[in-house]
C-alpha cells in the first residue's frame, strides 16, 4: 500500500468513520460534506489499496474498513516510536534535573 493513499485528509476521515461501523456512501457523503461522486472517487482509491471493502445488499452498498493493510504502516513506524520515547525520556530527565 502506498502512503500517498493516506496523505489525503478526506481518505483518512473516511477510514475514521468506517472504524466506527460500516456505512453507506450517502452517509459518508453527508459526514464529509463533499459530493457523492467525490466520495465515490475516494472510496475507489481506498478499495484499490485494500483498505476498504464493499458489500452489496439489495440496491445498497455498504463500505467496511479492512484494517490489515495498516499493519504495514504500523511496522514502519515502530522504530520511530522507540526514538520518540527515548527523546521524551531524555526531556523528562532534563526537566527533572532542573527542579533540583
């Protein structure tokens, strides 16, 4: 999966909404405040990246989050989290030293 897919704020918002529960495209359109064709274009990109699936039910289409591809990003971020924790620990030690 390309990080460019998640670079778009509207796509990240769609994922946030789908994290709560599956939704119809109309619901997403209302929540996002953009046109239905615009919402559908973003959903197509997310589907191609494997982040979203669509389930047909009569004449309705339910969109659901597929979180597994996000594990790739989580794995990539792991060493950065270690670095951030170390930096915060050093800052905390520095600030504690200033109190003495």
